[in-house]
C-alpha cells in the first residue's frame, strides 16, 4: 500500500490548488480523481474572477486569486487564460445600504471598486435600461479565466513538484488505519495517507458520511447559455440582481449567461447536462430587458453543470474527523477563490498557522452559530 502525507480526493480546481500548495512545501501528496482533471463542475464553470464579496475574508482570498490568475505562468509555468474585463454589478434599492458599506471596504482591501449611480452607469454604458436599478458597483480588476487550463496547470505543476496523480481512480471507501487513513479505490487498490482532504464537490457528502459526518450539502443543476452578439453591440461583464443573472463576454464573438438564484436539486450521477431551448430563451429575455439592443443576439447553445450548495451558499471548510478535512460547498462561486484558497487549506491540513478568517467556514457553524450572512437577498452566490 502506497503511503503519503496527504491524499486529496478530487481533481477539480480546489483539489488541484490544495495539491499545488502542498507540493510546494514538500508534502508527499497524491491526488485521486475519478474522471479527468476538471472533469466535473470545474470544467463547466463560467470561471468569472471577481473579488466583489460582502465577506471580507472571501474578498481577500479572491483578490489574491486574481493576482495568481494574472501571474499564473510565474507560479506554474503555464497559462490560466485570464482576461481582464471589469465587472459591473447592478443592484435594486433594498441592497443600497449594504453596497455603500461594502464598496469602500473593498477599496481599502486593495480591490479597486467604484460606487456608481444610475446616471453614472448610463454615462459610461448608455445601452442599459436601468429599470429597477438604484445603485451599482464596478470592480476594475475582475475578469474570467479558462477553468481547464487553470486546473491542469495547478495539477501539472504539483506533479513536477513531487505530487502523484491517480486519474481515473474512484474512492469507494475511507477507512481508519491505525493513526492514519486508508482509501479503497474501485478496483480494490488501497492508498494510505496520514491525512485526507475531501474536495470532491457534489460527491463530497457521501464520502463524509462514511466518517459519520452528514454535511448539509445539496446538489443543484445550473445552466449556462451562450449567445453570439449579432451586431456591433458590446456589453460589459455584469451581474444583474433585479433580473437574476450574470453575464460575461466569451472571447470576442460570444457572451454567456447564467442564473444568480437557486435552481432544482438533482442526483449528481443522473442529471440533464443539456441546455433546453426554453432555458436559453428565459436567460436571453432577461438580458434583452436590461439591454434592448441584445435582441439581435442569437443563441449558440450551452450546457448544464452542478453546484454543491451549503445552506448559506458559503464554503464548508474544516476538519471533520481526526486527520480528515473537507473543502466543498462553494455553491457556484468557488472557482475564483481556489488558487489562493488552496494555500489556506494547505495550512489547515498540515497544521500550520491558519488565518483566523477561515474558521467561520467550518461545518460546525450550522449547529452552533447558524448560517453566515453573505450575499444580497436571494443572490447569496455573491457571497
């Protein structure tokens, strides 16, 4: 049986980042992934990179992650596909007090963000119909990246630093082995590790249940629709809270959209991966209400993916058994956090000094302090 310091279950961007940060420290690490790197929800992420968070710790992590996306080649020798677009967030009146509190704090955290009135938005982007919008914020350094390039880059650099990758290996059981742990792969192979990190996204909960820990995670099906611009209209990346969608360019010819609110729960091993025409139409109609000139855009398909969702839509990170840790429940906004969050998770797993801000995400909060207050109304995905 192979022996490692840390076994990471899951080769999505969170497992990849943790492995990268562990391997940089010389920790003997193995990553076990049942399909392919970024083969689950990570590979279908919209991959928006923004630090516009109400939670100060998550804002700082996202800020540091955006810096890593920008300098990804310096960290990994590879490209992340990052493109800076900025991000405009349109808010209804009930959000105004929180927006006015959050925007100055973000700027103090080194996240350049402007508070905008509707008139200021229209002066810069006159194509918007701002019905229902009372206030807006613009984050200058936001953008998007390539989720597959990012994940594979982190994993390949981790491998170069000594980590072992077990691709196509499904963990069926986690068993105690003295003071360590034994992971049983589907073919009966056993992998031994002193510590285990479960970063398996929608498949995290059943693994944790083997250890007697029932994490309050559900799995939702979320859609992404793509459109061709259709004419010379160009609209900035934005989140529209009154209409409940996010929007960003996809290269030069396309844009994509997705919902900001909760969606139907599904079985992660049996869900419809295809975007239905009605689903595409509903998102497109929302965009046209906000930008009437987008009526010339044409649908170009899309897909459905999975979010592993916690009760407050905030990450679930912590030790759930002696030497077993979880990093999951990022509820559709985890990609942007992952590159820098992996450092904090590596601190936790190795017993190093941990940023005090990480403690708020431990799963025990649901039994003790209750849910975290983050995001805006139903748009808790904004964190």
